[in-house]
C-alpha cells in the first residue's frame, strides 16, 4: 500500500498550506538567485510543516531540477565535497535550472562530522546554483557559520485548520467517510505536524475507509499507554542510570499518575525483598519532596523527585529481572485521580470563561458551564468557543464527552 504522505505530496505551491510567508520568501530567493547576496537559504522549523515539500513544489513550478542530499548520510568533508560539490559543478541537462537541497543539516553532529559543516560553508560561496538547507533547530553554536552565510526562513507549526484542509482533501479523494469535528480533533492531535496527521489518518482508516470518534479515542489511549509502558520498562529493566533518569521525558502523565503507575507495578517486577524495600524507600522519599512542593511551592524539588522515581528505583535492584511483566494501571486510586483530573478540566474551562466575561469562576460553574456542552453541538459555535477561549485538545475532548 502506497503511503498517503507520498501520494499527496504537494505538486505545486497552492497545495502547501499554512506557510504563505516563508513560501513567498523561498520562491523569491530561488527566482532572483543571481541578485541575492547569499547563495543559500536555511529553512528551519519542526517536522512535518512542509520544508522539503515546499522546495519541490517551487522547483516543479519553475521547471527546475532538485538534487537532494541528506546531510546525516555524509558526515565528513570528503563525502560532502564529493556529493554536494559534484552537484554544484554540473549543469542541469533536462531542466531550466537546478536547486541543491541539503536536507536535515542537524544530522551533522559537531565533533563527529569531521569538517562537514565547514565544507558546506565553502561550497556555498562557490555555488552558481541556489542551495537550500533544511533544519529543525539551526541555532546551535556549531551552525553559526552556516547561519551567517544563509538567508534564514522560518516554517512555523501548522495551524490545525491548515492540517484539517489537507486531511479533508485526502478523505474526499480516497472516499473516506468522516465528520468534520472528528477530523478536526485528529488535526489538533497532530501538534502542527501534517506528516504525523496523515500517517495517523491512514492507520485509522485503512480497513474500514471511515474515521470514527471511537477509533480516534482508542488511538489516543493506546499512545498514552505505550508511552508510560516504555517509561516503566526503562526504569525497571535497566541498571544504566542515564537511561532510567530520562524515562519520563516524553510522557504526558503528570507526577501523581507516575507515582501511581510505579506503585502498582513495582512489586510485580522486583521479586527480591531487599530490592523491593530499597525501591519503595526511594519512592517514599520522592513522595516527601512532593508533599513539600504542595505545601511550600518549592518546585526546585521536582529535580530530586524525578531522580528518585527513575534512577533511584532503577539502582535499587542488584541486577535486571529477566521475567516478562505486563504493566497495568492501578484500580480504584487511579480512577479517583482521573475523576479529579476531569473536574480540574471543568474548572480550568470555567476559569477561562470567567476571565473573558470578568466574572467569578464559582458563578461560571453554576450559571454558564451547564450550557457549554449544549452550544458545542453546533459546529460553528464550537469553533468560535474553541478559538475565543483558546481551549487545548484535552479541554475540547472533555466538553465533547459532556455534549453526548
């Protein structure tokens, strides 16, 4: 099956959504290259916002050939000179002009690249063709010479409505059944990454050709569960403290939920009494710090808490346990916590309304909140409320559940 990201890659600039300003700058740079003071454009921004596809879309419209090189594949000066240098010297045989695309310059890893960055800088000065560099974060000190020789152009996170337009066109062309509010929820969930949104859409609809609310909720729950499972695995199954201490870096569950997951699964993993005792000692010390944060608002203690519940618990065992353990969430306590979290979402939404209407949160909870789910059933009002209150995706999902 062909990936939808490849099938619906923009064929022209009209199909590139949400990047009008940098797109115009890039097109002007390429068309007026002979008059430009700098020979390269460094386009940067997060993944999935259209950096590379914009280069190809502009090239197709101008009739230019694109010579693409992935910088992470060429780490030293000799390789850069061979690949990029060869492209700089050769004329295009079948196109009006040529664009040299050096993708993902972040892949040049400082001391490991053996002069790769310096080699690119020298080639920039000699090139008679526009060179386009792409990066996620070009502001590290090692890229200072590249920044100085390039025109900087930022591609920002895509607005969810821009992603919605992309997904809607794909659904219509692929005969995928969908509802606007569900597709918009998927668009928001992508966090500005259109590539991730398209991949999620393909995964959810490849069997039934239908995007349902249930399948979207299952995907969200599954992804959250996978992340916490990975974190627990890093803590329980390793003796490398550097691995363990980073376990919760990309996990959305807050600190209290992390405590509950560890408390529930720790005795299932650690079978030796002395290991279990040491691990619970680490967890109890972390809980002491957590209480001090609640009482005195000393948030600097968060560093100690993370160290104790990750590296501390990992170091409590003499050696890794080889048996497979299926990690599960705790029962009643976690359910009570989730119920409290839902109540907090309601209060957070009420607070936003109170600030907009110059009212008290207490009054909004009584007089206004009961009507918000009702108003959410109207799609136009739904979008208006989301934009006016700047609701995040979890708050939107909470209201939608109340609107059923």
